[in-house]
């Protein structure tokens, strides 16, 4: 009864949100002024995204952008699909009105294919943030990456190169991806640039994300971004040029005026990173445009750096089973007296509490319900009395969610047919992953009523790993894998010697 009630409430909220979205799109005027920037949306359009999730992501982007003024002197929007190769839906200068932009977003088609995010990020760096693609110099640049948390290739280098260009990176993850990788990819501080949200609850973060973007693209004042314990980036409107003067930047801790520092940058710059700062310190920052011809009033702001080390900074959920999962966190500073792990069923379940010794950074939560989503909060209790907390979602597995009796038949030098018995529970689809010899893995999404698939493009005489998982509404079940060795063109190996069976209990072991 409780589950039915929660589902009904969620459905009601969804209907209200969609209704409000439609009303806003037909009659709302822009309420945002002084917004100027280039926004690039990088969205997972691969086969790992379910069709209803793709539709929800499109509606989320439309709703997010509704109050923004769209045009060559306001906000420009570009969109790139993540697939086998990046697909540009439209460049920055394609649409100059909000109506045309909304129409284009809502009518986009999913591309399917693999999730090569690294390729898409590299394409964004090399091609999208350029004059040829309609990007403008001297305006704030923002990248919003919408993902289910999975990438088939490396993202570390292209992410860093984009940050070096001054691009602020937001990440919205609808899946249980690699938290450490996503946290490192998002701009600092990560708690303001990284969002984990269920595909059905996207509306919850719309306003918060929109306000964070506005903080960047409202470039009419002196502002600080990417704040860490020992650095932050200043951003200001273009007031000079390289021919007309330079900027003097002075920054001083409020409690230690004798530690005043300063630096200069050329007149064509509109941002700078200040480093080697004190943690947990408020700085008064003054930027003075130096111009012999005209007087420009200094811009002033105050910026407070973060703590040198907060705890926990990372929560990892692993070893998920029908009635338990493991919670791990880091770091574990000496100042922590103990940890508290609070967990409860979403939405609104009665929470339970575990107290963990300060020397430990992991624990197993037991006696849980199968196929259920939990909110887990880890709090560090310091000797000083200070408390720091971080939360994450965790999902238990379906008690009967494993694909059964995976068979690989009709093996030829270049193809194989995979078939399986149905998994129990309300299966939405099956996900079939084929890892070919020396090639990138491919993923096929199969309807729930179909339980076989022909896999082609194999190389004779090689090992090919095929894994099948059931996809449920709140996640995936346990995977079942086998390895098929394709025969040479004239090889007559028996079927028994071609197959090796292996079970995958943890998702990351298979995928």
C-alpha cells in the first residue's frame, strides 16, 4: 500500500510539472536580464539510455532554458549527442529565438550506438567552442553534460582541456555511475556542479541548476567560480582591450589585512585564477581597470575559500544484493570522532542509524528490502563538535532479477546467436553487451518479450564475451556472461570447447 501511494504521488507531481511546463512554453515572457553566455549541452543519446529517459531529458532541457533570453547578444545554445561518434544537433548560432529552440529540442531523435563521451568532449573542445560553430569570444562558456553515469572511453584529458579553456562544467547523472570520475570531471566545488537524480525526478533540480548557470552567465559584475580551499577563478565583464589598458587585481584576507596580494592581467582578459590562498578564509577582492583615457570604477566582491579537507568527500555504494549493500567513504581525517550512517527507503521511509568507529571507512548495511531505492547519508562527527555529511542513492537488487540459462548457439566464424530464459519480475528490456576481440564493446537493447539476438561482425578464431542483464525501472539485475570462441573458417571445434560459462554478480565485473 505504501509503495502504491508513493508511486501515485510521484505520478501526480510529474503531471503537474508537465502541465506547468506546457503553460510556461506558450505564454511566459523572459524574466532573466543581463544573461550572456554560450551554453553547450552534451547529452547521452546512446543505446544505454531508455527511450522514455531520452524524452524526459529533452523535456528537462526545454524547461531549464525557458526563462533564458536567446539570441546573438544574449544566451546562445548548442547541442551535441553522445553516441559512437559525436553528432551535432545544432551549433550556437543556429537558433535566435526561444520558440525555435524549444521546437528543435523537443523534435530531436535518439542516435543509439555506444557511449563514447571522451570523443564528444574532445569534439566540443576542438570544434564547438569556436567562432566557426558560432561561439563568441569574451563571454562565459558553460557545458552541461547529461549522462547515465557510464562512458566507454576516457574523459580525463578532454575534461581538463575544456577547463583550461575556461569552460564551466555541470554534470547531471541519472544513473549509478563512477562517482569519483564524475566528481573529478565537474567544476569545483563539485557539490554545486554535480547532480545525481532519478530520471522521473528531473524537475527537482531544474531551478537550482538554472540558478547556478545564471551565476556564471550574468557577467555584469565581479564574481568567483570554481572555489576550492586554496584557489578560485574570477570572472568579470569586458571593460578594456589589450590596446586600452590592463586590470589590477588586489585580494586581501579580511582578518589579516597585512597579507594583501596583487597581480595584473592584460586588457583583453575577462577571467583569472587566484591560487595559493588560505583555506576557510574570506577575501576582499578588488578589480581596477587601468585606462589612461577614462576612469572606470573598481569592481569589488568577497569570496570565502572552502575548508582544506571535508569529510566525507566521496561515498561509494558497492556489493549491492537483494537485502544488503556496502557503503564506503573517504577521506578519514584524524579530527573525526566517529561516523554515522543514516539510511531509509525513498521516498519518506523511516530512517535507521549505524554508528561507525572513526578508524573505519566502510560498512555493510543489512536487512533491506529487495528492489528498493534507499537514501544513504554518511556524517562525520568531529571532536570539535562540527558535523559534515554527504548523501547518495543506493538500490538493492531484485531478489529474482538474474537472467537464466544463457546459451550461445549457431556459432560461425563471424557471428553467434545469444538466447536466454526470462528473468523474473517486471522486466522493461534486456541489455546485451558484446566485447569483441580488440574492438570497443557494443551494447544492444532488446525488448522484454524478445529473448534472443544475433551478434555479427566477429573475427574468426577469437574470444568474444557476451553478457545479458535485465533492466528494471529502478536499475539493472545481475548479469550473466559467457565467452564464445569463434572457429577459424575451416575449424570444426565442438560446441563444448567453444564456450566458457562465467557468472557476474557485481555489475562492474560484467560491464
